[in-house]
C-alpha cells in the first residue's frame, strides 16, 4: 500500500488548511506537479472540522524538536553547499479547554447519552467558522473551478440583531430577526410601519447608489462619506433601532463602517440577496472544514499527490532557496514550497499577530426558538463597540453539524478590553434559558510574516493565516495574489472547460442552452 | 429467419409500451438520503450567466427520474477506473497509470420505465496513501468497494476501507463488494466463496465478481446499483409524499425535503415560495 513518494516535484505543499488547499489546487490546475503533505491524519489543519469523538486531536499537535542524532542522520541527504532547516511548530491554536458541563436537568449525563446513541460522530465542530457571500469571490471561485461539485450548502436563513433597553438597569439582550428581502420586510413584526418604509427607502437608495461610479457615490454621501455610518443614517431619518439593524446586519460585511464603507457593504449584502434564496449568505453542509477538502479533491483530480499523516522532518536550503524537503527519511526535491504559517521556521520574525477569541458551545435548544430550525447569524458588534469582530453563528442539524435537535454555537471575537464574546454568549444563553452541555474555548493566532524576510527562502510561499473575518473574500484574494506573484505566467483557478469525459448527453444539454 | 421470429416479439413489446398509461412526469432531482426542511444548495458554474434563469438548461432539468451518486473505493490498482470507463464509455483504458483528471462520469440507465442517472465518482488517486477526503463519502447513495481477486493484499485491506465507510458515509448507504479481474483465471488468489463470505459477514447489500477487461458483470453491477437505489428511493418517495401531505395539513410551508440542486431550480422554487 505504501508507495514511495516521488523524488522531485514542482511544488510541495505543507498543511491542508483552506489557503494551502486553494494554492495546491491552483498549482495542480495550472499543470504543476504537486505533492501535498499533512502531518495530521485528517484534512484541514487549523481550518478543520472535527466530530465530537475526534475533537481531542486538535490538542495533539505538538511535535518534538529534532534530536542531534536525527539531525546528523538527515544530514546524509545533503550535498556540501546545502544546510538543514527545521520546520517551525507555531502555536496557531492555543489555550484549548474542553469541558462537558453537568446539568441538573439531565438524568443521564449528555455525553453518555450521545455516546450510547452513536451521535458523537454527527457533530462537525469548526475551528474557523465562516459564511459565504452568495455573490462573493469565494462562491465565484468555487463555481469557476467546479469545486462546487464537491460541496452542498444551506442558506444562513436568520439574521438576528441584538438590542438592549438602555433605560433598564440590568438590560436584557433582545434578539430581533432582521428582514433581508422585500418579502421579509413586508412580513416582519419587529419593525413599525414607519421603520419598514424607512428600510425600503434605504434599500432603494442602495440599489441606485450601487450603480454609480465610486467617486460619484462618494459625492452623494457628501460630508458624511468618512464619518460613521450611523451619522449618515440618522441624517436620513432612520431611527436608532433600525440604524442598528442596518449597520450590524445589512452592513455586517464591514465592521466599524464609515458611511462610504457601510454603503459598500450594504450594497454587497443587498446584491447577494435573492441570488440563491432570500438570504445573502451560505454555509457549507458538514461545516467549513469541507471546503479545504473540496479544493484538495480538485487538486487530486488534476494529479496532485496526497499523503496525510506524513510529517516533514526538515527542509533543505541552498543559498536562499529551499531545494528539497525530507519526509519519512526520503528526500523530495522541489522548486517551490507552500506552507501554512504553522510551519514557518522559528527564526523567522513574526510581523504581527491578531489574537482571536473562539468559543464553541453545544446546546440542545436554539438561542431563539421558533417552530422551524434555522442557521443563525448574530452580530454582537453593538454590544462590544470597541472590538472589530464579535459574532455568534448557531448551526445544527440543518447544516449537518450536530445531531437532530442539537446546535453548535460558535462565538468569534477579536480580543479587546471589553466583555468577552464568551460572556456575552453566556448572557444570551441565560436569558433565553439555554444551557449548553459542552464547551470548548481556544485562542487562534492570526500570524503574519514579512514576505520579504530573507530568513524564509525566496521560493517559499507562506499561505494566509486563519482570520476572524466573517467571509472568505480576503482568503481568496490573498491566495490569488500569492499565486500570481509566484507564478506570474499561470492562471489562478481559471474557469473549467468542459472536458471530454463528460458524456454526450451533457454536451447536448450545454449546446442547446447556448442556442436557447 | 431469425429476424422474422424476433420481430413480432419486438412489435408486441412496443405495442405494450405505447399503450401503457403515461406516467406523470416527476420533477428530476438529485434525491436526498435524509430529511431536512431547508433545501441544500449546489453551486453551479453557470452562476454568473447572462441568460435569465428560466432559460438556462442544466442536465438535471432533463427528463430523468433520479440522479444517484455512486462512489468507488478500494486499493490503488484494483481497477476502479477501468470498471467505470468500461461501463460509461465501453472502453478498457490501456496502460497502468494511476488515475489523473477523472472526476466523475455520468451514465443514464433504465430501470423499468424510469430513466436513472448514475453519477459515478472515482477516487482521483487519493487512495494511494489512504488519504481520501471525507467529503468524498458524503451524500453518496451507493459505495462500491473493489478488490482485485488476483491480489490478496487488496482483499486484506477491506476492513480498513469498511472502517472509513462506517465513519464517514451515510448509515443507510448501499454497500456493494466487488472482486475485480476475474479474467486472470490462474492468478486468482481470493476464491469467490471467501469474497462472498466477507460480504455476508459485513452486511454488504450485494456481492459480485467482475472483469473490466472482458466486461464480465460490469453492466450488471451498475444496473443492480441503479435498480436497488431506485426501489429504495421509491419507497422513500412514498413516505415523503405522506410527510408532505401531513406537513401541508399542518402550518408549515417549507415544502418537505429539498435538495438545492442548482441556482435555476432554486430560484424557481424560492420565487414561488416567497410569493
């Protein structure tokens, strides 16, 4: 079964996180020979999804440093002018804590109950949960590359906006469903008639505004363009509640918006409404970890070689280039190395780190129960005004990420001096009488390195780090930039051409659609 | 003379067909193995097309009753790709190179009077180091586990493959065990009885020995897959109808289990449901 790895390839990719997978698929698609290795036995690296039975593996990421004996052994693979470079083992995910929370209401502990019913494997716990914007560049890339064949999606069909009664002493957090499409606005019962009218007016304004060129759009906003979005909305006669709805829900794609960036975000949101359904956002079935696997499948279809559970022992450097890697005591020569930030050697200085606070809860009741199960997005920005990112995503059986009747609530926040997203989530649970039975918290480190840094090697591409953004735009964009600067004469995941493998019936179908 | 004898038979057959009461055209769709109230979405490459959605034609809008996803697994070199190509294209690819560039192939078969599309997926070479993505198994209606009857190690690996199937595939997936390369008569290392026993003990739904080289049982294999899946699906469909009827009687207007196949259809449906 265990074949030998090839002696030399164009590109070695280390780690199967989403950005590495995207880059691997782009390379394979462009005709480069690719060897994709992961030292874990599972796909996704720091972007993976785990079942409840496998989640402990997230902690088992430690790799001991090479002993002197190993170094001398590996040095046998080197020529005279080469030197050995040890891979880094950066703490991308740290301070992991997992607990089963005992509850009085359970006569049998939930863990036992789930194990007994074989439900533990029905969870899909994301390390990096995000949503896809229907008309965003991720969806576009998925469609163009036909990676979309490998995944299914559901609409994130409920956007909640939290409001607090400012007059009360211990203000409760109210969760208001925000209508996104005209139909929903009409049916909404959280808005007054006046607010509905104002919201319709705003949407009409958005539609007109989005057709204007940038400069004219800026002029239309006048003096407000670089002032907070809320001031602009107030001037339009939008009430405070509705302002919060617009800024935190319709404008969710842009944290802390100015009038200009808020308008752009709102237009992007409105533009995506109705593309796949009434909501502009999609969530991948079985969790976001699926996406990296889908890109890996595309890479494999185009000849990339996959090998999980294969740690790379060291890299070989000559002058300023990495000329080979050593895995399983085999030397594999390569022209380029793509690696996740996790493996960047220890001596390369970090440019900056953004700390992301992540908490996942497992519950058996929705934070806002209605008859039908929803995929819910809740922006907590108004409750943590000084932090960039604060949000909850509640997904369950509908998205195949939890057993029937169960939910995962993902809290994501950038760290600041305010209330943590964890405590906000707990307040919401308490007020809606939800008691989570399981909790995992960790810190994700979004690390950036100086791309010009000499220590790294001129043919090393460091994939973008995990980030707290709600969508995938920046990931795709950074991957595209990296790919295009490294291989300037190759196309980044170009549109798929129908190949000969397709059966004749499909061809007929596409021909007739052209003539239609 | 032979033709003369055959033609009345053929005639009577078509006669029968012509007078069969026409069945109502059911909506083509990729059937879901499980229930859900919201449809799932498939994105299509036609996403940004210029045509209005109702003019775009997709293969799933054609006249067929079901589309099933069938995935093949098994060790490298047992002949998975050859089986698929023999069945879908009628050719036995020469050479022994590992699979490159094959994603999935589609072939339409007839089960009774229904047109059934089989979407048959190959491993894309990821089995070489046992690195198949979990997502490969997801939403498969049938899994065909293949070994080589002339290669004992490929049979010995079956429990490992079963482990993967059990961890990642739908519990109700149709499992089929196939011993391939029966044309290699003298070189056989795994007797048929041993294969059949393994299939019985491990609750496979069907066991078959095939040869992609001389076409033994290849068509029969996939026809069995189609027939069994269709029969299962018809039973589920009846239940769904019942469920839908119940659902419409109650307050829900969610439209039962929906597989979001494609933007065209999705929009069509969402427009209707949004009023």
